[in-house]
C-alpha cells in the first residue's frame, strides 16, 4: 500500500485503469455471488462474495489508504460497522462510549450491554474526572465520536487515545462527520476508524453502507474474518456506487464546509438563535482542539432555536432549501430535529443528560448556492415573527 500519494489523488484515482482484461478505465463491477475454482483444491483470490469480492475490496483498499490503516472491512451499514467492532468484546469487557453519540449507536450499545454481552459506561469524554473514573474500570474499548452527533462536541483524539491505551484499551473513532479528508484518527492514535459510508464518503444519499479501518494488520484480518462469519459485509453494487461517490469527496466537502462556515456565522448572529454549535466558530469550546486535529471544520452544525416546540414546528415548516429528513453528508442540504428524529430512540432522559434539547435543530449543509441556503433559513425565521 502506497502511503505517500496525495490523499485527494487516492480518492479520485485508486484502481483507475487497472483492469487487466479489457483495459476498462473505471474498475468493473463484479456482480457475482460465487467464483470458479481453477481446479480441485485450487481456490482463486475470491471464492464467495460474502467472504470477498473485487468491487468491495477496491472500496476497502481506497478507504484504508485514505485513513492510513492496514486494511478495511466494508459492511452493509454504519451500524453493522459499529457492531463489527463491538463483536471484539467479551462478556466481562467494558466499553467506554460517548454519552452524546449518534442515537442508533447509543441504542445498539445499550441493548447489547442489557443482554450481558459486555459492560458499558456512557461518559462525557470532555469531562476529565468522568473519563478518568471510567478508565479506572480498565475498559477493553473506548469509542470516540468527534465531532459528536448532534452537538458537535469535539474530543481530543490523541489525548484520549494515549490515556485509553495506558489503561489497556483499544480506541475506535467514528469519523463519519468529517471523513478522512478532514480528520485521520489513526495518525492521532486510534486503532479502529468507523464510518457510516452512507454519509460523506458516498455523498449522494443513495447507498446505506459502512466501513471499519484497522491500524494493525492482525486486527484488519480479524475483522475481515468476522465479517464473513457473521455475514455483515456490504453488497458489491453498493461498493461500486460508494466508490463512485468517493471520487469527489475532497471537492464536495471543501465547498460544503465553506458554506457551513458562512451559515454558522449567520446563525450565531441571529436573534432567534439561542446557541450555535459549529467547531469552526471561535466561540465553540472545542475550537482549538478541532483546529489542531482537523484539517477543516466540516459541514455539519446544530443550533438551539429560541422558544419552544411551537417555534420548532413553525421553523421547520417554513424553512426552504433544507429538506426535513434524517441522515447527512449528501450533496443536498437537510434539516433534522434530533429529539423527534435521529435521537428519539435514546429516550428523553438520556437525551437530556447528553444536553440534546427539544429545540435543537441539526443542519447538514450541501452543495447548493450559499445565498439560497441563507435565504431559505431566513424564511424559517420569518415564520417566527
Ligand atoms: N455513526 C454516525 C456518526 C451516524 O451519524 C450514523 C447514522 O446517522 C451512523 C453511525 C450509522 O450509520 P448507518 O445509518 O449507515 O447505519
């Protein structure tokens, strides 16, 4: 694996022009469940698509190179990627997870812990004392999600990884919100990087998928083997589409984050906004860490609308340019109300403990013209007066 090629070039060109059969410029899609044996006891590189497939392998190799890992496993969803990493834990193991992570991650970890499959401590990882107390429990795994969904809290990956490793834990970072274009957790000390490729890596809101990158070759091999055993691997067609989307990751996210920066500044000044959460703002508590560990601030942000449930309803019904829908990272701008949508499954108590209020709105900023998006938000605020 060549590590010194420029990352944008890897995204745009890995595997291009490599087809030995016909010289296809775009890598072919291998829609086959099974592969011939060359002869008795002579398996080829691939024998069965659940275990391995060239289209999926090329996506895995590309993401592994972008993240600077030893290898990657492509899964059918981001949740399957998280579950694959959770599968490394035994019943006596402890996982330290963020108290304000994506609601589906919270639900999965809490449900498996309730079945006795491992123990969990959900902590505010920016709270020094809470983190130290959790690490005294000698966890096997520390899961970091930074910036967190939906509050955009920033965790110092290097600092937490160093402390987690000293406590004997492996570290997994969910890098979905930034992608390797803006943050590379393995270089900061992570053992695993998790992605919902559904978001920025594919970027077109038409494929659900996931990936786990491992820093260590043995861990990479173990995840690949386990993904075959449990059957969580992604479909080849999905891998083909995701790689097609990944080709434009860098220019997409560069423009999206420029617009997000403008929108964050606009929201921060707006009298109907009680708080704006965007790590690119100097007022954000994680701004300095984000500046140090990220190469950009990303295109996700959230804000607290001044008022209550009635204002939220009026705003989301009037806003233009942002479609009311879950998910993020696509070329189209979306607005979500975490309390009733993405984080509803957490339950009100866990949500309030995590600081996710009922007036919080989350924006995923797409590729539309900046002035149209600002004008669309203005329509939303106009409905409040
Ligand atoms: N991780 C984060 C940070 C997410 O936001 C999501 C989904 O929104 C997931 C994981 C789960 O990914 P998927 O929906 O592809 O299963």
